C-alpha cells in the first residue's frame, strides 16, 4: 500500500503539504523562491484520505469525518464540503485524481471499495467501476480524457469510461505510485520500480530493484521528450533521477538503459513533487516542512574535429568557436598542414617544436635504425627490405640464436683496466644502437662531436678505451672553461692510481655522461653506470658491450617490459616494430592519444603485418583527416602508406544473400562458376545456391545478362551518366534499392525508370521512391559562449 505520511502538490503558485502528524498546510511561493505559509483549512491528518489540485486553482480533498465520506473544495481560504455517502466503518485510506480535462475519480479501501468517476463541472457521478476490488493506486492517461490506469491486487489495467470496460491488462505486483508521461507508465512495489509502455502493456520497458523501499515516483512535467526524466524517492537514499530521454538499447528487445543520478539531499525525506513551471526544480518534505530544491542539469557536451565546443542545458544550446585548450587534436592538425611524417628526417623534424624531445629522439632513432639495417655491412647481410619486413629491435636480434661471448681487451693498448664481451650478435646490436664505430675504424666516433654533444662523445670514447680522444673532445668544447676541472681530473688518470680513484668516487658530478665516465674509470658496478640518466641507446649499447650474457638478456627484458608498460617511444630500439613494438605503440597511444605518430611509425617500419591494430590505427587516422575535410592530405597519406606498407584492407560494404547472410561477391566462387564465361555473372548465391532477387524493371534475376528495357545506345553514349562499358561489371548492373520499401533492381534500369516516374515500379507499391531520394538542408546558428 502506498505510504501517505506526506503528500506534496504544487499548482498555481501554491504548495499543499499534507502529513498525518501536522495535517494540511498551504504555502505560497514568494518572488525570491522561498515558501510562506498562508491560511490553511483545519483538516486533521487522520481525517484526510486524499487530495489533488484541480486545473482552476481549486484543491480537492477526500475526507472522512465520523464515518461519513465527504468531498471538500478549498479555494481562496474557504473550505466547501459536499457529503457523499455513509461508510460502514472507518476506512484506512483513499485516492483522488484529476485528469486536467473535466473528470476526476476517487475511491477508498479496503471494504466496499471501487472507483467513482465524477464530472468536475457539474459535480455529478458519471460511472462507477471495480466494485469490491482493493484499488491501491490510479492515474489518468495524459493524452485522453476517458482512460485511466488502476493498480490492484492482480496487476494493472487500463479502463475506458466511454465503453465502461478494460482495454488492456497486465499481471504484476508493482501496483503502487502510478504516474504517466506520454505513453510510459511508472510504478513500484517495495524496492522494485518498473516502467511500462501502454502501447505494448505486457512488456516491461525498464525495471530496477534497489536496496531500499520506494516512497514516491513522479515524471518531470516540463520534459517534452518521451519518456523523459523520472524522479524517485527511496528510503535513506533520498531523491534520484532516471533520465530516459537519451536511453539506449543494446538490442530491439532489450530494456532501456537510462542515465541514473543521485542528488545529495540530506535528512529524512518523506515527500517529493516536481515544480510544474520552473525547470530542474522540485519540492521535498523534511520533518513535515517543505523545501524547494533546484539542481543543475548535466550538460550534453560535444567537441568537433576542429575543437569547436557545444553544450546543451535543457532546451538551450550554446557554441564556442574555438576552445582554448592544449588538445592533441589541435597539435595533430597543425602537423598535418606541415606534412608531418611524409618527407625526409629533416623535413619531419622541422614540423616538431623544440620541446618535443621524445618525438625528436624517436624519429632520429627510427630513421637511424632503418639506415643501419640497409647500409651497415653486418646488418645488411640479413636482407632487410623496408616495406616488406618488420623493423627488428635489439631484443629480436639477440634472440635470433643462442650465443656465447668471449672476453677481449678494451683496446689494443690496455690503458683502462676493463674488458669487453665480443660476439657478432653483440656487434649487430651495437650498430643498431648507433655505435657504428664498433664495426668500423674508431674515427667514426668523431661524428658525435659534430653534434655538439661533447660530454656524450667524450664518455663514449672512454667506453671504447680512447681517453686521449675524450680529452681532445672536451678541450674543443665551447664551454671548455666549465669543463676544465674534469679535463684536469681525466688527464691524471692511471689504471694503478688508487688515490685518484678514491677522490673521483667522492666527487659530485651533475652531468650524467661525465658521471658515468668517471664511474667507469673508478671501477664502479655496471648497475650504477646504467642508472645514470643517459640515452637509452647508450645504456643498451653499454650493456651489450660490458655485461655477461645472462645479465645482458635479463637487463634487456627488464627494459623492454618497462618501456612497453609506460608507452615510451625510445623502447622501440629494443622491440623494433614486432608484436612487442605494437604493444608499446598501443600503450603510447593510450597515454597520449597521438594516433598520428603511431600511424606514421608503423608505416616506416612495420612492413607486412596481419595485426588488426595496424589497420585500425591507419583507419582511425584517415577518419580524422576526413573529419577535418583535409582530402588532399588524406590522399597524400594513402599514397605514402601504400608505398611503404602492405596491409590488407577488409571489405567494409558488401551485398549479402537474404537466405544465408553470406556475401554474394566472394572472391572464391565454386568451380562451376569459375568455368562459366567471364562475361556472364552467376544469378545465384555462391554459398547457398539460391537465386538472387529479381530486378523490379526487367524481372530478371540480379547479376544476369538480360538487357531487356535497357537502351544500350544511350548507355554507351554516356547520356545516363553511368559507366560507358555495357559489360556485366558496369555500374548499371549493380544492386540498387529503396531504403523505405526495399524494392529495387539493376542501377541502370532503376535510373531509367525514375527518369519518367516517381513511384516504385513494383505493382501495388505506392512508395514515392524518387521523392525520398533528397538531401535535407539544415541551418544552424552559432552563438558565442560567454
């Protein structure tokens, strides 16, 4: 049974609040939105059974005084009572509902119960129904004046007072709190809420069972969309909103999925009612006192491909031409205009800002790895071909075969007391890291000095056993005066000078490369040297040169897993563009959203890949270019990608058989079809062998060679604006059908038919197919968002 501890109803600027403890109180809403109590009728809480606002600012009350049922009307501070009938005993509760037309209905229970419908203007009964049935709740349908819905012990029924009979019934236990919006009916029982569509009354549109009992349900009156927003009041939880206006369905038979929202309203709430005029405003009752609550509606936000911003709140839509935000889409758009990734390394680097260190190092490394695999003798022998083979990384090179390294002196003249591990696989990895002097004369190391990274050049010289070259490099540096202490310290190195090593160990060195160099000379553990903030290329190269085989492979796997997990692009040196490399790019994409860099990276090094992610990345980037309407840049990207990468594109649109749902254009047709002449196409499905549909004009099966009603002279002359070839693969033989009536045929036949007709060629079909083949024009005004 519905709880009647509190009833709230707002109409014509007045709020009626009824509770069993305080009785009936009337409040007026002031200009500032506050509620002020006015003269209220002396109706006790135990006497009033039900109350309802009428359209003419009249508050109707159903009261029981001394076992006499009376209908009361309260207006302008006056209470008028109309006796109805004597009751056999004191009844428990009742209901009263007005339908906003000319009828209202009342009832009571549990004994001698039923529903009486009265004419509001004449104040006389019209009909009486549902006798001796305990009616728990009722509500009028909003769009008709003669229908109402009742909830009783057996379920729900829709009753028509004109025909005086039920027109729809469904069995359910959710029979309380009936309220309707459009054709949608909401009801509850204990903890469960259900929503029905009266057009299909037996099917539940949505249902939910919560953890607390439900007190009230009410549809938002100002929301015109159907079904709209449903307000709920649960014990403990308070007020909740269920937005059905944009509810989604997973399938046609599935329930609606509304957006749920809980409002943080504290206190023991016992009443709930919507404001009929003010949007996003409702009333609650806390300890018998009403309160007005206005909540902020969740805005619908839309961001265009050019970062234009739009938001909608209720019925208002506002636009902002340009969003002032550091969005990756804006960065990618600027790069597209500069032809990012399409040219040489120098051209690509010019499109990047100087602070994009990660991307600058990424492109230098990627181009360097590709050039090393082609130009370096130790790697070129592996037959790497750009665009056909995946770009290997250090780990994949190391795992090609098992190897056992040998120990050798660091240099012919062992000035430094360190030894290196040697193997052809290690040399290949060193060259891939950019240490090309490991396979060539040491003079190749001079190139690093030309990059003006003097401390790095000096450190790599020390790692190669060339202290004199390191000193020369530091002396030639532009900031040689700042490096003077390090030059002096390095000049005093001797492999047997223990005092020198102790002094250098205690020195605080800020430059990571010089710190690694002195740690190397003072015989510090390799782990300390690898922890210095050097480039990953140099760390991996140092490990390939000085770590034992087991420690080397363990270190490489640790670094690879770390870079894949965090999506760091320099990890491609380890993974290459193998499966692990694609995992790394996916992590980078998840971290930054930079699908542009990911797409160009796979183009430059993935070769032929069957991984679906490669195709998805390329398609995602082309979709972005299409969104920006950069058609020329899209063509440049497609041409560039097809010249360097081989990725099979799946068919996106195909005509399928009505019976077996398989494509009728499969490349692998049965043998008896392949033996047919090339100019004849099969007129049956290649999978289930059932005939294809007939053309509505020529009445022949689709894909047949029949040219009935086909003007070949016009077709060949091009007057039909179709392909000039009359062969079976010409556009005129393609499938074409109306999206409404689903009738169609050969494209050429349908085009010829609609040159002189507007109606469907199928007999008995009155569809105006030609009239529906139009594109609507939509006008949109832009408002600057303040």
